[in-house]
């Protein structure tokens, strides 16, 4: 039935006039929001089933296996487990504490993201205060749909501070304890290096970099404040004046032809992703020009499939060759739709069930996926073939198969 509805929507003729196009765009947006709301209700229903099952097993067993409904939701929605956990958390809040937001969501007036903003900004409050903010912000669904994200967030924060200043202060202290630095890919062989800091520290860091950049531009050492700030950040963080060459272990996978300039096959930079051959050669050359060591290790791929199958046994700098091979082969978490950095090397067939510690039975997973796959009803197995596929089966019998990327 659902498949037929999708096909009918795809095959429907486009409106012939601008008014019809705008009307359909709005109708489809409301339909999309209502579909997301339906997904939230389904996620909450699944969570209720799993928690009931866990309670029954707890009655019979002092230490029952956990449940992982967020992973089931993530796989079904083709999103990462992290986003699956967020979706399930939102579904719980909507069902229990945010009736007006839920009503606006169910009728397609607001998107999943806007419902998430309201849930996020009221999560530190007691239930009665959360209900007060929910009524104030979302009782008028039409008015809510016309407001911008910033206005919604500002209203929720203002009312939360008015109703329970202590809870807001405790939330701020908890947020400060979660300060961190992260990295994620950006287009054109660039990265976003992000620091989550308390506001005073963040403003102080930015002001210091800006002052140094202004001086550099003022004396003619730089032509762009933005470039100068970025270079100053690298210098201060690494302690090196040469911002191009960095003496750290960087795992760069590229073909010999690309390294020598005979081909332009894309390379793969660990924790980033594919980069152009020219950028990879520049990374190697910058370190050589700075007098730093560049170590090479031979990797072997299967020609017809491109899958990484072996590695030179003469490891240099990396004594744990098997772990390194699996990390190089899988590149990121092997679970479907995840893509998070590898944090755990895991047996596909558990060691307790006779699974070997081998290339064939190993896979790289993020911490969440590695823990979640141990939940009740989940199982995994290797699928014979050139690309070392792994099949994960969920408690409902649905299966998801993945293979490592081509080298």
C-alpha cells in the first residue's frame, strides 16, 4: 500500500501554474510534517513494547539483556543511531509532556525539528513547568507555525528561566562539563574544527585570534583576517610556525600511481573521507619539505571489487596490525546509516559463540552500535563474498546488510 502511494505521488503530473505549485508545496510540507509525527507515534509505541518486554524479563531474570529501540528506529528510518536516539527521546517527550506541541506536529503545522527545539529547551524543567511553556508556545498552532526557530527558542528559554531559574542554572553547569572539541568533513578537502566552550571562554578565544589576525593584516603579514585567524589557531594549538606540515600520525590511503603523480585516483584520509589526489600529494610533500618522516605501508585490494583484502606484515609504527587493518578497511562505523568514527573493534560472531579473532570476523563500530547490537533479539553474521558483508538482524526479523567501502 505504501509503495503504491509513493509511486502515485511520483507519477502525479505537476501543476501548470505558479499558484498550483505553491499550494502543492505547502500541502506536501504539511504532509511531510504529519508523516514525521506519525513516525514519532510509532517510535513511542515500539518503545512501549520493548520496555514492557524488558520489565517482564526483569521479573524472571536479575540481569536481562538490554533493549535498543532507538537502533531499530534508526535502521527503519535510515538515519544514524544518534539521530534515532534523538527521535525516540522526542517521541517520549511529546507523548508525555507536550500535548500542544504534539497536536501542532500531528496536524503538520510544525516540523520534527521545531518540535525538537521545544522539547530540548524545556527538558530541564519539571513536568508542570514544561506543560506551562508548552501551552504558552504551542497552544495556537497557526501562530506557532509562523514563528521562526530563533523566536521559538528564545521564548522557551525566557519562560524556562522565569519558571525555574535553578534548573536552568544546573543545566548550564552540566553543559559546561560537556565542553569538547570535534572535527567533521567540509567540502573541498577542508574540515570544520569545532570547539564547544562556555560562552566567556569561547568569546575570549575568538577575541584573541581576531586581535592577532588584525595585527598581521595591519603590518602586511596577511591579507585576510579570516585566513590569519585560522593560521593563528593552528600555530597556537600545535606550537609550530609551519602551518602546512603537521608531525602527527595521519593515515592516508592512496594508490602508488596517485602518490607518484601518474594518476589522479582519489585518496582516503582517516577520520575525514575521500580527498583529491592533488591534496593528498600536497599533504605528503609538505611534511617532506619540513623535514618530517613519512612512513609508507603497502595495502592490497581486490581488483574487481576494490575491497581492501590485505596489508604488508612489516608494520612500522603500528604494532597492532590486525586492528589497524580493520580500521583502514571499514573507515567508519560499519552499521547501516551510521557513519560515526570507529571506536570499537568487534567480533561479528561473538567470541563467546566461537567467533574467531580474524579479519573475516572483525568489524569496526562506534560505541553506540557496538553496545546496541548486544541488545535482546539482535544478531549478526558474516555474509560470504568478496566485500566481507555483514548482516544485522533486528528483533522484528528485519535485516540490514553492509560491506566495507571500496579502497
